């Protein structure tokens, strides 16, 4: 059995009942073999970033996993497919988007996966929920860099 690794997963959706889809994905993530959700952020509403369609519902889950990063990616992609994810073109609206933001202290740069996520520090919809679950990892300066991007906590 592999030693557990902590990871942070970004969740987003902007088609259908996006709020329910993200909540279901958080539950499904906790049910994945080899994964345990340790904490989840609040839900946030954001306008599409370099994309189109309705507003997004975003969250971040802090997990522990015994899966390798490639196996975790495959499991996340399976959850996306179960939620009806299609990829007709780059940045298309989506029923569910799951991204590995952080995988332990690992740095991965492969054609299939880059960790830490290469654009996470540029996106309010990632940094605000990430700060909910990993406050020591997101600085006030990080949040200040994205302060011009509209983001709203959902109730």
C-alpha cells in the first residue's frame, strides 16, 4: 500500500445544475478508492474565465490519496465523464471540470499532467477556494494579484 499523499483538487461546473453537480462531485471524490476528502471550500460563483457560457460554480477539495498522480487524474476524468463532460473545443462550457492543483510537494511536467497547476496563481476562482482549505499556502499577495476578477461566495 502506498503512503498517503495530500492533494488539492479544483472543481468547476457551468452547465445544468452546477451547484448540485459540484456537491455530487465532492461526494463522489470522497467515495473514490484510495481517496479521502479532508476538507472542502465554500462554493463560489464566477464569470467564465477565458471561456463562455453561464457563470461557474467553483470549489476546492483538500484530499489524501494513495493513488499516483496519473491514477488520480484518470479517476477524476472518469468522474467528469459520469457527469456528462464533453470536450468539443478548448474552454467549452462544462458539466464538470476537475483539476489536480497540488499533489504533495510533487512537481510533474508531462504531456498529460502538470502539477502544480500552471495557471492556478492567476485565477481567483482557484485561489479563493484554495485559501479556504489551505490557508497557509495562499498569501494575501496572491489574492491581491487576482482582486480584479469578480468572485462571489454562494450561500
